[in-house]
C-alpha cells in the first residue's frame, strides 16, 4: 500500500479507532467462547467490547489455527478492516529452543547468534508472529539481576553492538514481509540492566556520560541497522521513568538517533508510573507517555480510557495522535498485512518447519559452541568412550527442564535428557544413574511457585527422601570409574522477577558434591544456570567444570558431544564470575582508583576477606587444545586520525587437537581528561586451528576505537599514549604501547 493510501486510511479513522491502534492486550481474550468485559482477563483491564475490537495488536498468541481464528473474528467486526499485529516473546527459540541469549553470546560467533536467531523467527513466523520482543541488548554488570540470562552482549558494550546488529539482521532481513522474517523489537530502552542492587524493576541512576559510553551503544547499533520497534524499560533515567521520559524518547531516540519506528511500553509500564510517584492518576500517565513518545500501551488501559478526553480537552493534539497511529499502520504495511492479514503463517509449512530434523541438527551443532569450559585439571576431559563406567548423578542428570524460563512456546515432548544422551554415546551398561538430590528444598521452591502464581507444595518426609537420594548416589558413585555431576539453578531462578541476593548453588546440591568428593574419584561437573554464579566451593571440589547455561532442546546431546570430545569447547565468558556476591556488580572494564589494589597492602581499594579480581574473568574459557600467544608487534608506535595502525600476534595450537580460539584485542587510554577504564574490548576474531598450527592474527586500530565521551559530552579521541592488549581473555594478555596524534 502506498503512503498516500495509508494517509487516506488515517483520515477515515474515528478518534476511537485511532486510539485503539495504540492499545495492546493479551491475545487469550480473543480465544474465549464468549468475550466479555465483566469476567476473565478483560475485567482488570476495564476495556469496553467496542475498544477490544479496535485494538491494534495482541500479545503472545501464535499458531496458524489461532492466528486465523483471531484475525478473522477481529476483521469481521472491524469497520476499516485494519489487521491486528501479532507480537510474541520468542527469546531463545520457538518450538526448537536454543541456548539462552547470555549463552549464545558466549560463542563469540556472529554466525552462531545469527543462525539461532534466524531459525527461531522462521519457526515463530510460520506460526504467525509478526513482531518479536527481541533482541534484549541491555548491558549487565550485576549477576544478581535475573534478566542477565536475556542479555546477548553481557557486560561489554562492543559485544552488545556486534550482536545487536547480527540479531536485527537475522530477524528482519532486507524485507520484513518476506518468508522467515519479522520485525525486531529492541529492549529495554534504556539502561535496564543497571538496576540498583540487581533488583528487577529497580531504580537506575547514572550520569549521562556513563550512559552514553557503556549502555547506549548496543541500542544505537540496533537502530542504525533498521530495528522497527523499541520497547521502553521499567526503570528511571535521570529520575524519570523511561515510559514518560521526553528527553530519552523524543530528544535522544527520535531526534538524535533518528529512530522512525514504533515505541512500545513494557507490560503495564505506563500505568506503573503512578506507583513511581511521577503521575497522580492514569489520565496523567497517559498524557505524559504520549507526550514523551510512547506509541503503544502494552497491557494497561491508560490510553484506551483516557487519551480521548485528553485530545478533546486540547491537552494532546490530534497531530500527535496521528503520528503514533501512522507509525503503526506503516509497520503493518511493511509486513504486508493489508494484503495478507495472516502474515507468514501457514499450517502446512508450520508442520514442516517446527522442530524439524534440520532445525534440531542445527541446534545440536550451534549449542555446543556456547559452552564454556571453566576448569579441566589434568585434561580429564574429554572422556574416553571406551571401558569406563560413568556415574551420572544430579538433579539435572535426567531432567528436561533445561530450556530456560522464557521458553514459553517450546515443545517439551521428546527432549533428550543427559541420561538418554549418555546412554546413546556409551551404551546403557556403562552408565550408572542416581538423582542424588532435588534442585531446591521445599522452602526454596515455594517462593518461586507463589511468585509464579502456583500453589505452595509440601514434600512429605523431605529430609528422609533427601537422605535416601544421597545414599543412592554414593552407592552408584562407588561402582563407577568417574563421576559426572549435573547440577545448577532451578530454571525459575533466572529470568524476569528472578533477582537473587544469594547466587550460589543450593545447599542440598553442594552437600551432594561434598559427599561425592569424599570418595576421591574424579568428578566432572556440568553446570546449568542463567547467570554467573559464585562457584568457589564447586570448583574446588571438582576436576572439570563445564558451563552449559540453559542449553535448550538439543542441550543434552550437545553436552555429550563436548564431554566425549566430538566437539572441542570454544566458548568464552561475556560476564565476569564473582568471588562472592559482595563483589557485585563486577566487570572487567573498571576504572582504577587513586589507590589501586596492591597485594599485602592495607590502604588500597580492596576487600579484606576476598580477592578484588573476579573468580573467572570476562573473556575466559578453556579448550581441549592449548593455545599460546607470542610476538606481538605494531606496524608503528605512532598513529593519527587518517593513519590507522595494525597490530599482529602469533597464536599457536600446541596440541594434536584441532580447535577454535577467540583472540581478543583490548585498548587502554593511559592518560585522558577523565578517568578511563583499565582496558576495553575493541575487536575479536574467532579462528580455527589445526593440530600444531600457528597463525599470525592481524587487527587494525582506528581512531574510532580511541573515542570516548568526555566531560563536555563530546565523543572524540584525545592525543596521548595508549596500550594495546591481545590475549585469550581480559586478564591473560600480552601488550604494547603506541601514541595517537590527530595529525602526522
């Protein structure tokens, strides 16, 4: 449809129809046999039946049959036949579930992230999703925050930029209306990952310079690469909630960054500004949100019930309302919904695509690249498939709950468990199994269930059952040559509203490991979790430690591929793992103080009881290969604005095992007008090495890499000395110094 026709359509719309386009409700209300505003989901929203059939979009209803039913019913009652937009939370897969986003980022591989994203949206698109609430590109530095699991770039702004671009390209392609594409919704704008104390929905308070330097780049990358939609965050920016923040949404997002797409609130976020204390009632919340630039009100009634009065009273102009509506109509037009209101959904294709053999094979291969080998004493891994009896123990040893908390559309049937995958590899006669413990005790499970709307549970004779599980595990372990222990967080301990003050593995699982370690047998620990954990007690009692996060549908098969050496692990951490929760937030690109840490000296910036550095640093990850770095050289020790320099390093695989290595380049501005980080990631390359192969790896250093936001909020490079670091992680590096001048 040409723009002129869209404008003509807009002119035909009543004020009520326009306002309806700015309202989003849960799709389940359209699937009720008798849609009524007096009962069910509509009661709390207080929407009229008339408004219900004028809303512009619905949330989390997918599936060909449902999409067609809802769209047909809606259009039958729509005067102008403007189709609904179907939006969904497909965070790490639809039917075929991939590793959670924090894990995908640990691949440090754009191809892995692209393919996980592409397959996810191909499946979701076949089931009718027009818009996906992804990517989540919030920078995260605090492991206590539950939504760490959703962050694709972890604690680093450069990784966030790279993967934001990758995911938007995978979702949208060159034409979002084409088969296998959908609109991307970038979230959460902005700085949601900096919530104080890691507590979800909490206050964010930082300087504009800090915000621009670290938190803004990933959002900006997504916008520059054509993201069609932005979701506001729940938190404050400069004391004003994001959903009613005109500086954030009008000045920065629209004017400075040039964003032309749709801005949508998060779930009931506009109404929640009343609880923030910046709006006295829903009417004021509606006024402030529309004036700030929010186009769609998700799951509240502030627009539906108050925008009309605001326009009629002259407080909100008709022009402002029209601008928001036109952006929504424009996206529907880009998606081709006026010609085909069902989008890319197709029942036959849905049957062929969802969880297809191709997708499962791809998931198995891609998932293995996201695992991070944290420890491997005496090269205990990979395990030999021959003549070994393995005791497979732990609450995740025979458990399908390995998908992550956002896998709301997943097919949980026929998900292989570790036990099944190990038996496939080794044969049933060589695998001895025992559960060993529950993931959590009853007192720990109940708060999760209650918060999730479930009922409290009661485990009869809990202590006796736990004692029995432990005794069975010990007996099984005694019969084995080696112990493989599968432990971790409960899948509902990570995700939205899952902040934790204690980020250790539960005590009953630690007790299980403690007892098994007394047998003096080799222990390989497989860790399932959605955030960096405090692992000191775990790591000290295990010989090998493999971080697999929540790995998705093919996770178990991918784990056995790595454990038995069919795949060499190559993942690297995108977040620092703390020594103790008291270190949080902890991140590699910190500022030095006037009294930097010196061992065995009191009056410096340090802790009395633990080291200051992380337990496992950013960029860390082992391999079955052994990589060594040497011979770092720069093409010149002087560079200028128009004359970049190159830096080379030799990397050699000192083993007979082929493998991939992520070579990382960091830069430090040694003296600047403001304090600068001790180092910042500026580039990386993931390279494959044959046995004993040596490669010379080359990076270019440009002026852009040296720029930062100064005290005047100017983004520029300053003359002076810089240090370049290259290595296998943020701590194990070799370095050289160069000088930058604007002119030769």
